């Protein structure tokens, strides 16, 4: 350092180097470098707005986390990035950013389903990234490990000749995208040979010892096809809502159809799941959920019910809640389907406010001069209001995010 004859100047240089070095751990992302940045194996992005106080509070924390991670992993493994959502609105829209700050994870250019919602400390974020960089595939040393897997979680098992094969590389990439939804196991070489009589293969083990395994019949060389099949198996049509995942589920923006039942009541769960399986066409319009009666007793009280009344079925549209008339009727042909169609048409809302549609009433006999019940309702309408939504309170808190203006769901 002979260029710095003055010790004071040298000290200033070191301080500036330290300050800007911390900034250098976070890459500013714009339209010009987005594609290049996302080519990295793992990219963790902070979508922010300068005017948002929560974004300003997160900024130094995010930089601290980036600095911690950069000490442990090369930039070829993971990059911390930031997007100014005011300056880069097309990027924010592309990745469905509706609040500030939002932290999203990208693997090999693909945005993962779940954003980061954990503690906002440097160490907590760094710990999250460390977990994401762990290999989710558990390699087995003998097939007994696979045969003895407890069937209490959805599991994907792959049998491959070598780790270097393109088939396994696709399997590994898919496992990283769906590691939170399924457990992944793999066997190789001589160990896997008894299960590879017709070549490399992948199977799905559903929850429950009595449920049959399912074999992937597509090409393992087709990553997109394997990913679609695995996602279909790992992400069930019916999901459980908890206080831990409630915020995430509300952000999907779909009304909830919720079965409230006790944990011991598997009969109603099976009946509900069976009926929902016939309504797969509604998957993009409704979230099919189950909730523990004890945990979510408050929404039941809101509906004028208690834990003793379970099982109960209700829709929460994020405006109001609507009760399914009688859970015992769930197996009646098209009964549940019509309930959903009535939500979409607005009929449920209209009938709560104005009573049943007069046109649907049966014709009744009456004496001359006597008013029919339909005429009475027309002359003397009774207005009611459905219970307000309870689950919309699980949406992202204004004490943690600045929410963008959105149309009410």
C-alpha cells in the first residue's frame, strides 16, 4: 500500500472498501441483466420500493444476509439480487409482486412456489439459503431403506444407473423445486438394479400403507413432463390450512372451500376428498382445504356453529362466508358442484341478501284474495347479510408489508 502515504487516507480507503463490498454482495437486477442473473443455480431476490418503510428496514438486513452467505458459497452457487419495483414494473408484474418487500427464490431460472416469509434477520435469511442449498435427495445404501419408509408423507423414489445420467439430473432438478412438498429418495448402480429391470424408473408412494404406489410412465429425459407429474403427485388437490401456511394460501387469491373436521374424523375427510376429486375442473377457481375444528374454532363461532357441529363445509370468498346446507348431502350427485357454481354466478350472495329466488319457488294453491308466499316476499322483502370473511385476516399484514392496491377478491 505504498500508494497511500497518509495513514488517514488508507483508513478511509479501507472503510469505503468495506462499505461498498457489503453492497457488492447484492446484485441490482434490471431488464438488461435479468436473464443472465437467473442463470445462476440459486437466486434470492428482494423486490422493494424505496418509499416503502418496510423495504428500507429490510435493506441492511438483506445485505448482511448476503454477506454471510457469500463467505460460505461461491457466486456461481447463489446470488442475492434486488429489484426496484418502481423502476422495473414489468419485472414486478412478471413475478406477481403485490406487496413490498417480497422475497422470492429462483432455482435455475424458475421461481419456486413459496416465497420467503420467515424472520427478517440476517442470520435467519442466511439459514434459509443454507437449507435451500442442501441436496433434498436422500441416497440409500440398500433397498430396505426404501421398503421401510414410513408412509406418513408423500414420497418420490428414483432408481438410476448413475448420478451422471441425464435422467437423474432431471430428477434432481425437480426434487429441488418440490422439496417442501415431497420427500425424495434415490438408489444407484448395483443397489438399484433389482428395481431397474426395464431401465431407470421413478415411483410415487402416497400417504397410507394401503394406498398403491404409482409408476411414472413418461420419459425421464423430459424434465417438464417429469416435473408436471411430480407436482401433480406432491401437491394434493385437498390441502390442510394452518396458521403457518394461511398467508401463503390467501395470496393465491382463490376462494376457500373448507371442510372443518376433527383430526380423528377420517370418514368425513374421505367423503370430502372423494367428492372433490370429481371437481378437478374447479382447481384453478377454488382452493379445496381442510381445517382442524379445534384450531379454527373462531370461524365456526362466526358462522354460529361450534366444534360439536363438525363436520361442516363452508366457502370463504374473502368477502363473506357461506355454509353448505348439510354435510350429509355431500355425496348427492352435483350437490357440491352446484354450491360452487352458485358462488361463481353470485347466487349465494344474492340469496343471502334477498332470500331465495322467487322464480325457483314451487307453485302453491291459494284461495281467492290470498297472497302467495312469493307475493309476500316481493312486497315484504327480508334483507340478510352473510357472515363476513374470517380467513381474509390471514392475508399479509400491513404491519409487515406495504400492500399494493388490488381489486377485492
